[in-house]
């Protein structure tokens, strides 16, 4: 059962509400339940989110980020929180990496962004629409931090997206099968 029982309670006007996603391989099936975040949270929903986010609850207080949805992985019990941040700056991204316990990965992260975009992302992030998610394990620690940017903003055209991904996968040993 989705652990945020009051998250969407009493909120009309949701655009899509909820959905279920699946990842299937020859070895396993994984599912995730997604729930849209209402524009305004009830006090009960806010309290529930504060509890679920634990030490990361300050993300809800930020004027720079907006909670868009949550995801729940029934197999692991992990909750993931998806935020939107318009025109984020590299310094904000550095703070989020630090906040998520990933400060040691900052150089790798920005190197990959620069390799993909072929621009100095340490000075300016590609595009103007960004997002990120924080997946929390049952103990409350960050298991995964994900940064989102539109492919066109990062790579350019469809042709350059494909070309760059193939080059990156060869350089970095990624299996794109």
C-alpha cells in the first residue's frame, strides 16, 4: 500500500492523479506507484510528508523547488520525491549533491554533464527547466539522487543526442542494449 495515505486527500484539480510504472527484464519485473503532488497540501498531508522526508523536509520549504510527485517502490519500500526547479544554477546543484550525501561525486557529475552537453556546466546548467528526485530508503537515508534536464537542452538535436549517447556509452562502458 502507498505509505502516504493523506497525500492527495481532499484535493480536486489534480491533472493526472496517479499511475503505475513497470520495468521488465528477462530476469525480473519491478513496479513503482506514482502520485501527483497537489498544488496545496492539507496540514495532514504536509505532516505526513515531513515525516516521510525526515532530515530532507526542508526541500518542501524551499521557494526554489516545487514538489511535483512522489513514487513508491513496493519491493524495496523506498519513497522517491520529484521536485521541479526552474533555471537552477550550478551552485544549487552542488548544494543538493552535498545535501544528499554525494559531495564526493560532484566532479564526476559535472564532468559527465559537460561531456554530454559539450559546454562548461560548472558555469551554467543546460536549459532552463530542471528537476531532481531524492529516493529515500526505509531508514531515511538518500539511496538515489537524480537530476533531470530535457534531452534537447543537454544534447541538442535528435541526431546529436543519439550520436553523443553512443560515444558516451563506448567511452564509459555502458551497455545500451
